[in-house]
């Protein structure tokens, strides 16, 4: 039997950029100034249900069992209104979103969140859009979210000012190369400065920003080639170079942006020590203190065990690579209701 209202549930996985996006070519259209390449993380996902109801007087948004407020409410509600306009749906929506990782872990991901939201909203409103168009929609909310529509290895190109059609593309599925990412959680606190604000401050004040924009295409292209060649050490060195360049550039902003905590540095030294002992491990950090360590299926258990003993590390997650975002019917193994 058909439900009495339009409804869909979608699941998307978080991702971690190996070649980082940091900086916008167009702030209002949310177009990246640099290309980025990521891997999708199979252990971290968001499941979101969007249902349009006759009885609602406004959009209602629940994230991890709590009503969304302020900026997190308006970013979701604005997206729902754009989809309602595109689909000609007059009723408001109820949005219920759940992460499969602890809210307090500091891993809350706008990437998996907006990817699942956009997919669920488009499907619920019965728009006949392909994944690329949904990826472009997610990119307009949060650029890293464009990449979470796809599994495995994913690229998002730089865009140009004024041109809103930019979506991510899959370089290779997860089966191409079964890498792992071990996440060392060093803080569960919310970000000191949201990525959007951090990158805009950097672009406006960091002396290294122009050099960064010039550097990124060569790193992204080399990362993509290393993935195609399955060249682990080349990929790892590029990953660390991209992350350290991004953080150096952010630190040189006024006022300075420093996302690292003391334990972040401890984990970096542990990763470098592991490498000197023959383990395959390279580190990267986003706009926060947690460290994501790129490693192989063979070494991930050992890497996770060592990182778990570094001072200040509160927990580790060993993640294989994840799949494409999917709607609920395709996600036979995970249901949103079960997660609640
Ligand atoms: C450091 O995608 O969160 O994680 O587009 O402003 O929402 P907005 O930014 P967001 O920035 C991600 C920055 C990063 C690097 C990356 O994921 O490429």
C-alpha cells in the first residue's frame, strides 16, 4: 500500500579528503576554488528520512533525536524549500536524521548529512534526478557532501565563479583497492571554527592562499593517478602534503586558525614512528583535531591498536571504504528505524 504522503529514506557515508578542498571560487554558489579527492568511509554513515506532510506549518528537523536549531536548522530547511520549489511540492517536510557514530565523538559530518538529506529529499519529492545532479545539489550545501554520494575514490573539481553545475565523480569503486582509514578520536568537542568560516578567513587573510590555489591541481591529479596505480606510498605522501599545506595556510590566517590539539601532534608522531618500523600509515586532518590514518587492510588492526595507546586518544575506529549513497530500499542491511 502507498503511504498517504511523500516519503523516502537515504543513507550516505562520510568521506575524508586525501587532496583537500579549502577555499571557494564563489561563496554564494558554494563553488570550490581547488579540486579535491576523497575516500568514502564505510564505518561512518548518516541515515535520513524526509516525509512531506499536509499538517505541518513549517519544516521540522530532528538530528540524532534532538530538534535542530539555529544554523543547522536553517541549512536543512533551506535545502528542503529548494527541493519543494523544484518539485512543486506545497507541503512542508519532516526530516529525521541519525548518525551511526556517537554525536560526542567530534565526527559529526556535514558531508554524509547533506548527501543523505539531498538524496532523501529528491526521492521523496519524486524528482527524476540522477546521482550527479543530486551531488551538485549537495555541493551547493557543503562542497565535501558532493563527494559522499559516491563510494570508493571520488573527485570534486574546482569550479568557476557564477557556474552552479558542479558535481563530484567517482574515480574508482571501493573494490578497486581495499584501503582502510583508522580514525583516532582526540576530542569530542564541537569544531572551534566551522570549515566555511575557516576557509573564508584563510582566503581573506593568509599570505599563502594564492600559492595553495596554484598547488592544489597538481596534488589532486597526482593523488588520482596514485589511486589508479594503487601506489600506496605515493598516495600517502601526497595525502600528508595536502593536509599539512592546508593547516599551515590556515595557521597563517589572522587571527590564526589552529585545529590541532596536543594529542593531534602525538598521533602524527606515532604515525611517523610506525612508518619507520615498516607499517603502511599516513595521516590527514580536517577542520578539527581528530586524525584519520590511511592504511592497508593488512596493517589496519595493528595501526588501530598502536593509535589506541597514544596519550590523549579517546577512541579509534577502523573503517573500510564505503559504497555509493543509496535509498532505503537498496540498503538492505541498515534501516533508519533500527538506528533510532
Ligand atoms: C577540511 O565541505 O565542510 O574537510 O563547502 O563550506 O560546507 P563548505 O565546507 P566543507 O569543507 C570541508 C573542508 C575539509 C577538506 C575536504 O573535505 O575537502
